[in-house]
C-alpha cells in the first residue's frame, strides 16, 4: 500500500517501491527483494557487501514459504569468514519426515 511506511522506515528510504515494481515483473519474491535492498543500504553505511548467497533463508513450517533472510553485516572480513562457516551447517530445506 502506498501509505504504508513500515518498509520505508526499515530501509530508511521511500524509493524502494519503484524497484519493487520492476522486481515483481521478474517474479522475485518479496523476502528476497527486501533482503537485497537492506544489504545495499548496509553497504552504503560502510559495511562489507553481503550478497544473497551469504544469507540464510528462513521459511514457514506449514507451507515452506520464504519468510525472511538472516545475514551477517560487518566491516571486517573475518566476521564474514566465520559466518560462512555457520552457513555450511544450515539448510533452507525441511527434513523429509518432520
């Protein structure tokens, strides 16, 4: 909705809707779009670039729908190296028998 401001406040800007319109045409899911937008904002504040493959996707239990991404933002590469180790042991897939 045009008058909703939560995402504006989260990102610290109001121009995201224009980029979201383009992302929708490419069938990009909103959680992915928002994660990438937030990462760009963090990079603009001096944090190291955090691409989507360095984020952990979290899904709903019931329908396995993507909800959000967890990411590490740091100004030092060592933090990213440690985060990469954490990501090795995580998966965005549900277990077969859960």
